[in-house]
């Protein structure tokens, strides 16, 4: 998820995620939606939060801990990661809480990393092909924006990749994540 | 949504929705998911939160105001409704914030009310018919449980109604709401 407004440091109150924390609530919901099912976690998922083209917080399903369904406790995990980024040199990956790391990394190098690791980027976009009938690559890396549209620079960067749409209404990011998971669950179940 | 643990009064901290407020975070997410799309609200929706077979908080889409995407502010709206219920006699409907009312009403009379108003109950349940291929009534009233299973009494009450399943994984309540909306959106769009 590409974030345009989240803070680059951890100096904010958990009681004001939508305001003082620059709509961090949007990223919290993306995180819980990416990983949580009823009473369990999707171990096979990795979520990268690319914040203002400067920091990337990554949540690694195989070793992720302490992620609860509520926004506030998720905000606390992300705040820890932002605090861990203080003084972080480019190129270094610093651990935060278990299963969460942070890097000084923008969107372009993040995409390059993903592709080098064999992932196929797919952009979630209301103008894309309908999800239910489209081919989805074997190792998809779904790219979506926060509550704001992709910038022209981001759109240019994402132009080479296929775009899919989850439905006829423009939804919130975390809702798109829930829908993509369900589509993949159904395909996997045959 | 049937709630088994939410408080019956408004004496709790918004900073501890999952704990001191009896998993009120579950109902907050149901509320935001029932109504919110990206930058808009689904005016045609009504959500009833049936709490511990004693109180029903209703959110009425046509006149609902002040519902924001984050959990904490939604928790504040529900807390207002719980506070408005203090000393409320059975049979009376009391307004809280715009578009939210509260009644001293259990699940059985709520279901009777819905049916009298022409709604057709449909139970969201992992053992139900697959949603994508099932017939959905014209005026459906989807019934789902919170983070706990339906009790035997509730299951008995719901036994006459059709059951549908959103997918092969057992999901959180708000995720099921997002999936049902998407299914209805797609059917409406043809």
C-alpha cells in the first residue's frame, strides 16, 4: 500500500490516528485486513507500507506477532516501526516488533525488490479489468493506494503492470484487500 | 450483527475498545463496513446491532451522520447510543446522534420487526450455500454473529432462514459485510 500522508516519525497519539497521525488508521486497517481471518492469521502474506516515497514498513506473515484486530493496537505496532526508523541509514533493514521491519526505501526500489524476488505486480485500480474473470499471476504483488489517488509519478511507475478492479464501486483500500483475499481463497479452493 | 459481549452502558474508555468495552471494536468495524465506501456512504443500508439480547442499536443510512472510517470515532458514536439507552423503557425508541437510535429489544422481536417490514433474513454462516451462485432475496436482512458463534438459542431462532457462506475461510464479521456488499454491487451492475 502506497501511503501519501502517514508520518515519518513515531511522535503522535494513538488516540488521533486519523488526524495527528496523518490517516494512519488507513494503514492499520490495511494491515489487519491483509493478515487476519477469524481467530487466525494468513501466514503466507507480506505487506509493505510505502510511506511518502521515503520509508517502507514491512510486515512478514511467517514471523508476524502481536497483530490484533483493533486499529489502536495496530497503530501502536506501526508507531514502534516508525520509531525504529529514527537515524536509519539507506540500505539497512531494521527490525521493530517480531515480524515487522523498516527500511529507508521509496516505491521504485521497493517494486524493483519485489520483482527481483519473483513477484508480479498487479495494480488495484477502479479502471482495471474485473477481478473475477481476470488472470492473476502465481505470485502476485498487489499494489494499491491509500485514501488518496496515485500521484502522476506513481502512476507512471505503475503503468507497465496489469490493473484489476474489484467491483463497480470505488472502495476503501482495506476493503479491496478483503475482496482480493476472498477471490484467491475461492480460486485456491476450486 | 448479534453481539454477545458488548457493554449495555456507555461507561468505558475509547482507548480500550477490545478490552474494557467488550470487543466493541468488532461492532465498530461492522458499522464502518456496512456503510462506508471510498469517500461516501451507502445510504440504502440499515444496520442493527443486537447486543446480548437486550439492546438494539440501529444505524439508519438515509439519515446517518458523523460516521468516519476509524474505529475510535465510531466507538464514540456507539457509546453515545449506549448512554442514550439509560433508563429506556421497553417499546420506546430513543434517538442518539443523527441517524442512530436505540431500543430495549432482543433478537427475536428484532427479527419479527424486520420480517413485518418486508425484509427476508439470510444468515451468514460458514456452512451455508456459496454466495456467488445462491439466490439472494430482493430485500435481504443479513444476520451475522460477532467474534463468537451463535448460541444454541440463537441458532434455533435462525434455523428457518437460508444460510449463505462468503468463502472457504472463516472470516471476521466486517469482512463478510464487505464481501456481501461487493456481491450485491456486482449483481446490481449486471
